[in-house]
C-alpha cells in the first residue's frame, strides 16, 4: 500500500507534467528510484536492473515497467491501477542479445508514443549508457531530450506528510547519534561500533521503525578524519584520537543526516578545540540567518563571513537539498548551499547543512538537517552541537 494519498501522488504528477509541457517533453522515462517512488510509491530493492516509470502527457496515470518478479512489489507499494504495472520477462535481465529497454521501446510503440519527444534521465545513477543506446536504436521516430532532474526539482518543496516522515527520521537520528557516541571507545572494534549503529537505525523508536539509509555510516578516525567519505575497518579504536560520525536515520525512504565529532582521550589538541568552537558558532549563526526569500548563496555567505574572522576557508559547498532517496546518496542533486546558487528558499524546502573542516591530517564535522519554515528554519533532530570528549 502506498504511504501517501492518491491525491498527493496525482498532485505530484500534475506538477511534473507542467514542467514537461514547459520543456516541450511529451513522454518522460523516469529511472531514478527516488523519482519513481515519488511519483508512484514504488519501493523495492530492484534498481540494480533496468526499470522505469513512464509519464505521458496523454495518460492520467504513470506506467511502471520493471522486472516481472518485481511487478507484485509494484502492486503492493504503488497507487497505480493493475493495467499500469507491467513486468518484462526474466530473459531480458543481463542478456547480451536483448535489453529491458527494448521491451520498454516496444511498449512505447504499442501506445503510439514512439513518434513523440521523449526525455530520459541521462545522469541518473541507474540509467546506463546502454539504456539510452538501446532506446535510441529501437525508437528511430523519437526525438530524445534530457529530462534529468526534472522530477527532482518538483521534489524540492515537501508536503506536510513528507515533513512528518522526516521528523520521525529525526527522532530516530537522536537515538542513532547517541548510540554512536556511547559505543565509540578505545579498544572497541570499529566494525562492532557500526553494528550497534545499524541496529539503532533499523530498530528506530518504540513508536516507529527505521529504514535502510542511502549512505552507510561514514566514520573515519585519527588522521583519516582529514577526509569525509571513509567508512570503517575491523581495527579497534585507539586513545587520543578523533572520530568523525556522519550518520543518518531514515523513515519510509525520507532521511535525516547528521554529523558530529568525538574525541577519545583526556585532552584534544587545541587546534581541534578552537576549530570546533568556530564551526559550531558558525552553524548556529547560519541557521539563525535562514528564512524564506533568501538564496542558497546568501546562506553560504553567512557561514563564509563567519569563518573568515578566524582565518578559515571552506572550498566545498556547505549543504544541499535532501529527503527522499535510495543508495548511493541521500542528496537530491538540486539546490546547493554554495556561491552561485540563486535558488530562493521557500517553506518546506529541506537541507543537510554539513560544516566539515578537513585539514592535512585531521578534521572536524558538525551538521544539521533542517527545513525552512515560514519565519526561519527548524532542525529535525536535537543533539548537542559540540566536540564530544570521552576521557
């Protein structure tokens, strides 16, 4: 059963079709699993094989086409009518001679949509070069164009029900981060700490359970805190070292990421302490400055001016739109908090603001997930913003 009302799905489809009209697109092939979920409710770990949701201007409902064994999954999770759920035979899977996009092309021809302007998500993770190649080969009458991120931009402003799920993810996140802070300790194997974190992510709270997150726990320690995207090993934590914790909680595919740093030892280095103070103060100041009507680049400027007073610079963006997603990323790939992004903030836009300072052989991270409100912003989870020291 879909987790939103039919009316909400239909509203999303209407907004998508308006963007299609504006772009001169008559048929949109959606392959990004988050966009497929957003438009139909489809939720399954089947994105490792080709699958699409077809949005056509002259059809009231989208059409889901995927592997035959996953069709019942579409019946269980989407709002779609049975005749809009179509499975392709299993001999299309990982076949050197034919491809699932040949099946999709045959369906488009059958519907008379092959002579129309067709858009595909050319930069989606799970839409490969061969997918596009097979469609182009099979649909000689079609005019192809890029529909990448078209649906993603529709997703930018969340509904009240989406916000409710993200708030639930925020409650789970509080438990997840506290678990991480508690279990990371000298002598504990990194993998054992992560096992406890996974248990907290999935168990959730007494009121609601958790979902798998789009990114695994990222927990570099020691000198590896100088870079953000390392995971864990089976080595035990040592003494007098920092551990960066970039984690998330997820509810119905809606995320609440958060980052904190823990120091294991009695006396963290002064450079780590002073940087943590500047970053936390900058995070608080930047959150205080957020309100509807300002742009993404103006948000970043608040932060940049603050850290400049301490002689610090941060080259990378400080945040991005996020919410509904699947592996390998919880970001939406639309608005970013960085110079040059003139996206205007509006109520119920949701972001992950991650203020990571990665130096030559050390680093510090502190982040918050927040939504823009009518008068400012509010975070989804409540965990102290500080350098945690465990002696």
